C-alpha cells in the first residue's frame, strides 16, 4: 500500500502502509523525533504558506535523507551498538516558525514519524528505546561548511562530491569539524518503537510452479550489474568483480542440474532484440524440469551480466528489466542501487506493474529497504501479488554469488520452504554480514503446505 499524502487544513498527514515484515536479525521500528530546519524566504512567512510550499517539503526530505549516511556510519554503529536504515515510508508535520537574526532567515520546527529497519537485538524485549540523532540544520550548506582545502573530511574519501554527501557523511569522522558543531548540526532526541514481525509465511508456490501467466514455465531473470563504470560499451570488463559473480552463478546453476541452452556474448541492444551490436553484455539461458506437488514445471533462467546504470547509453539492461517486470515470475538483482535511481520505476518510465500476476523480487544491492519498497508496491496496486526481499544495509559484491545461489536454491530444488528459512539462508551465505535482509508484502499470501 502506498504512502498517501493528504493536505488537510494545511497540515501534512500521511498514513503508513500496513504490509508485514520479517527479518532474521532485523525488525521494523517506528522512528519519531522533533526536527528543525533553516530556510531563507523573502517576505513574511506563515504556517499556512509553509505547509503549501512544495520546495520547503523537498528541503525537509533532503535533510531527512541525511539519516541514511548517519545510520550506516561507523561512528553511529560504535556509539550506539546498532545498525539500521530509514525506509521510504514516513511523514512529517510542520508546527512552528521562528524568525532568525539574518535577513529572510526562518527556522521551521516539525514532527517526524517514519518506518525504519534496525537490528532487533537492540530492543531486548523493550517496548521502545531512545537514540541520539544529528541532522544538518541546513542540508544545502552543510557540505561547504565542512570543507577543508577543497576536500570534505566528514564523508567518504572516494565519494567526496556534494551530491553523495547525504549517503556517506559521518559527523564524528576523524578530522570532521561537525562533531562539535551543534549550531549547524544540532543534537536530536529520537525514539525507536519496534513493530511486530511476521512469525512465518510462504511464497505463493502454487502460482510459481503452476500457470502464472507462463503456462508450465517458471521464468526467472537474474541481473548482475557491473560494479565499476565501464570504460567502453564495446566489450565486457572481465576484471570487474561482477564478471566473477556472473561466472560463479553460472557454475552454481550448472551444479544444480540446469542445462545451458543458449548464450549470447559481447553484445549490446539498441532499442530491441533486432538491433544488436558489439557490447559489454553476456546473456546465458538455462532450463531444468522439476516436480512440485506431483506436477512438472519447466524452470527457465536468464542470467544477464550488464551495465545497470540508469544513465547508461547501453539500453540492454533497461530492455530486459522491463521485459522481466512484465513476464518473469521471479526477478533477482545483484548490483548497485544507484542511490535508488538504477531500478526506479519513475526513472524507467514505468507507471504500473501487472497486478494479476504473482511475482517475487529479490533486490540484493545497497540499502534496498529504503529505495525499492513502497514504489514497487504502489505500482503493483498493493501487496496481493508481490513479495519483495530487501537488504537493510550496504551489501558486498564478494557475497553476491553466494547470496544468489542461496536464494535460488529453494526454487531449483522445488522445496516449499518458508520465507523465514530463505532469509536465514541469505544471511548465512553473506560475508561480513548480517545485511538485515527482510521480506515485505507476504501478509496476504494464502499458500500453505498440505
């Protein structure tokens, strides 16, 4: 169910979606706090004007986005002994305006309420816990104010640009001036309240192994995205970590008894499958017959190594991903989130997903709980025919192949295992985890073993 924004008497009100959640090491929790933000506006500013100003709301969302970097920072983890991520399901209500000392300067106060995913061990059966937050009073100026000789010591050494700051910043990082700058990055008292998890649930196996729009075929797409930016689109980068991931998944599928029936190497599409050029993509197709509940199903897998950058001039991934969203029963993605852009339905110009077809999607990329949750459920028209497996933290490419095979194992063996077992297998297959894997959308699943 989507976030529904209602403007009632000038107050922003949002209702939370009601889909269920399960994580082996994580739980959903409601985050609440009172925030403050600096804005500059000409003329007299009133609550009525502010609550109708979309630019102000956009600025507050930008400020809140800084919780992404803050929650996954090394200092937050060490200081608070917990890890987590803010989701895409939240709301805020502006309730106060204060005039600043500078010309056209105002400070707006608001109440925040949103869903997060955090390690469940931190709650220890407590009904709520208090956590400290730091947010920039002005998200537009904090990057420049923390610069030192052209570099920013408060963020990642490699991803040092202003547009990446919200995702990588750490106010307590060594050399960062923001640690004690409580004027520009004030302290905030926040509360986390855990939300009850699903006890057990199953994928809709009868649909996956039955006629789900593909007859007797169980159609699976596996997308492996390049880790590094391609220097050329004319041929694959075999030194990229993703090439190794692709090769390991390919070998793993063969070990599980799947037959390689077709392979297209070093190709690129320009619009459709009729316009083929030399390129960096490799597509391997596999098949295997399995029996589920006495009936035979044909497992058909397309494994694609490709450039998944949303701005790529290579249209191969976009072509096959859109095709998968229309016809695939199971979709797995191993690659970069692109800060939510790479698989954004809006950026892919996709408004609706087929709500009559059941689909299971596994997004194995950095912090996918934040990016590919509500948008997909909304496009599907609800959770009735959609289950999504998400990661709460940044994942690592050296675990990608193991994660992929751990996820697929249930379906390749035609075993009716619970989502709880699938999530446990994913966590066990990860190096340097847990990654706070979770499943959402399974609350309305009806299949159970006889």
